[in-house]
């Protein structure tokens, strides 16, 4: 086997592993691991502070506060803080009118610094965080807090469901399909060890475990692996459910993921994720499989395509038909993604979603290297 063939098959194997094989391996291993018990589920509920960082969210903040106050959690034990990050609209006023316990009007510093400011004022023993456009199911707070009955748990995230907008028109974005797959993976990770990432819609941490991170390094990715490095667990609680509108178009979803990836690369390269120090061996494999290889997928795809073309150009002998087949499959994926625009068939839309979201880490890296990453953010298209 030539060096080009080794490069091709290695690239292809790593792509298949991070996109599919890893999930299959987790599912098999999880069948032999007993689900962890929810220790302390019948004990007294802790005081909970729910923090919502908001920038110009007057259209949704009132409904968010009402939703938070309607949770199945004793009113005297829940505190709702809205941290307005340089808002220029009526977010603060509408949050107060809806009944928020504390509204902070802060200069623009980004979501993380707004959350930090709210944490300093929080009275709760457990801190929960949510996006302004995320609505929690009534039982979500109790479910999320229940994870902390295990003293080894430092971080818990719930399940977010992405729904179409109110127009009822089916959008081209296939995020819902991907997210259901991602949630299944996180469930298996949590059962075996700890999750490798959370989500901004619904998560919580103990107040004494809260970490102050660089303002461009979001909690979704920074907190779970840092909890593990501190000897704690980061878990997924599927019973704690929230929902929010998805970006309706694939173009909008690509822009959102591109922005997210411009925040991810600093965490990976400067924030400590890449360093295995503090990781148990199994968790190190999870980080490699679910994070590092996933972010390297654009490069792996380019290597697989380029080496495949080179092998055919140089001649592969009796295996020529096999390499012609693999090249056809790769080009077929790209063609399907291109046809998704005019045809809008579900298989084609899934192909386009895969191609665009796989390209987003490369685009995010380019943005970060070219002009850095700002701590501030704007709401994604069509999600309010």
C-alpha cells in the first residue's frame, strides 16, 4: 500500500469514526453500564438562581421571565436575574414588568461578562443559565437540580429541542435531525463518564463550582471539560427539557455555526481543552473523538478527496475500481448539497446541512485568525 493510499484510508477512517463509529461504540459500552442513581432526589431543594443574559431581547424577554416564574419550583426558592448586556431597547423594562427579581443594566461586555456580573449578585446555591429565547418545561428546574444530589456532579445540562418558527413554513435547516443525534451521544457520554459539551439553553452549576472564563470562550464548551479537570463530573439530564426556535435557513445556520466556531478555536488552542492534563483516559478518548476530530473534519475531508484524486491519477492497479467508487461517493455528496437549493428534498437538504456544518470549523478558524473573536453577540436570524 502506498503512502497516498494510507493517507486516504486513514482520513476516511477518522471521518467515519468521529461522525458515526464513536456513537456506535458509546451505545454498545453504555448497554453494559448501569445508569447512575439520582442521589438525594428526595432531599430538600436548594435555593436556585436562574440567570438570563440578554442583549436587545425586548421581543422575548417578558415571555422568558414568565416561563421561569411558572416553573414547578417553590417561588421562595427561585430567583430570576436578567443581565442586560448593553441593551438599547426595552429589555430591562419588560423584564421588570414580567416579574424578574433582579435586572442588571450593564455596559456591553458580552454574554460571559453579563453572566459573571449576575453570578456575583446571585443568592442561589445552584446557578442555572438559559437563553432569552429558550422556554423550559415546568419540571425542568427540578430535574436539572436533581443531578446535584450526587456530590461529584459540578455541571449539568438539559435537553433542548429545536422547533420551526411560527410561520409554519418548513425551513431548509436540518438542525433538529443533527441535534437529536447529538443528544443521544451526550446521553451515552454522561452514562459512561462526562459530557464533552453542553448547550446555552438549559444548564446549571453549583455556585462554588462556577468558573470565570475568558469572555470569548463560552460556557457551552469551557465548563464541562474544566469540571472534569477539577475532579468533578459534567452530566446530561434528558428530563430537563427546553425548546427554542431554530434558524430557518441553512445559510443562517452556517453563519451561526461559523460564529460559534470562532469562539471554539480559542478554547481548543488556548483554553486548555487540547491539553490532556487532568483528563481520565476514557474522557481523553471522548474529547479526541467527539471534539478534536469533529473540528478537524474539514481538513480530513480535503485530505481524503485530494489523496483519492491523486491515487486515481497515478493508477491504483486492480483496486482502481474501488478508488473510482470512493471518489464518486465524495463527489456525489457535494453534488447532492448543491442540488438542495433548487430541489429542497429531505436527503439533499441533509447532505447540504452536513457539508455546510462540516465546513464551519474551517470558516470559524479563518475568522479567528484573521480578525479575532468579539465577546459580544447578536441574535441569530429567525430565532426570536
